[in-house]
C-alpha cells in the first residue's frame, strides 16, 4: 500500500501507460474553468467513500484517483470497501457527503435505510456511472433517492457527444460540449431532476432510439440532501482524459457536499406539456 501511495504522489497512471501528473490535470481543468465558480469548497468536509461491486468499473482505481484529490481540496475522507458504514448512525450523522462506487452488488435493508435516513437529514450523495445508478438493482427506495437507473448501453464502448445544456448552473457553467469514447448510458430517469448535460442517441445500434435525448448529469434533492450524478465513468481514464468530464464530476461532488451549510435548491421541474 505504501508503494502504491508513493506512486500516486508522483503521478497518476492513465490509459496506455501515460502518466498524468496532478499538476497537468489541474492545468487542464483550469483551462476548462474560465471564470470563478460559485461552488462550495470541500475544505473541512467529511466524506465517506465506499467502493466495491463489479470490478469492471474500476472501483479501486477511482479510489486511488479521488482520495488524493479530495484530500488536496481539504476534505477528510473515510474509505471503506463495504457498505457497513451506512448502518453506523453516529458516523452517518457526521458525514457531509457520501461518494459511492458500488456497481450492481447488493445492499441490506438496514444499510439502505441508514444511507437514505442520512441523506434525508442532509448528507449529500455524489457518484457516477454504474457505481451510483446501477447499484442495488432491486432497491427501488435507493433509486428514488438517486433519480435514475441504468438500463442499457447500446453498442458498448462507442464514440458519442455530450451537450452541456445548462449554462448557468455552477456545476456546468463555462463547459463546452465534448466528445466521449465510452459507454453511452441509456437510463430511466426521474423527470423532475435538474438536467445539466445530455447526449443524443443515433440509431446505429438500436434503431428505435434514434434521436432520443438522454440526461448525462443531473442534480436533485432527497429530503435535505443534495444529490449529484453523472453517467460518465465506465473506466477512470475515460473521465480523466476529457477535462470537461472530469470537471463536471468534481464540481458536482463539491456542490453535493454542502447540503448542511447552504440552502436547498428548487429542483422540481414539471417536464410534461399539458397539450
Ligand atoms: Zn460501464
């Protein structure tokens, strides 16, 4: 573990063995972020990072990338490779934010209850891809909290575009549309979430979804807790190689960490026309 830590402090391994130093990543991000953003700081925040589930989504790689960043931002992080912290009422009360990467897998009723109670009381939750919105497929109360559930990624890893549709929200403000080579998530989404970015499917894999516009990133509330999700992140390097994708994720994490300190945002948005 020490060797791994030492390695991490020097540089982060990206796709194909390219080493991206944290400095280079920060520079890439600062080019993306052209103006001062109205986002809360992670300084002093208490974060619970749970990782596990299906290994194809690289929970340990994400842990090794996210933890140093969270600490650099001033957060205190507790990382656990299981879901038992969710049943620790005192611990959960203290947490400002839960970041979870736990694809598929299973959650006990007691763990689910503990997580949802904490979020209702103001602990935020942030996550990406299947680690948050393809976790615990049979737990509808959990999905009620997250705001969406993965159902398909036609064609697997493909080239697709992401459109940043909300130019005002601090999470997506200043970000240009961008391209991904990754899984394009088709999701069942709560129509009330505040959508920040979308993607449009073509019919090359499933002809009947040609033209479907699908949320890629959203924010919402669950009780007093702030929820942020992005579907980007099948592999770590899919996100770290696209500065806009990484910025979206990191900004969402910052926003979600502040439920206990900043006012709730209006999030319900009637999505359907009456005629
Ligand atoms: Zn995936």
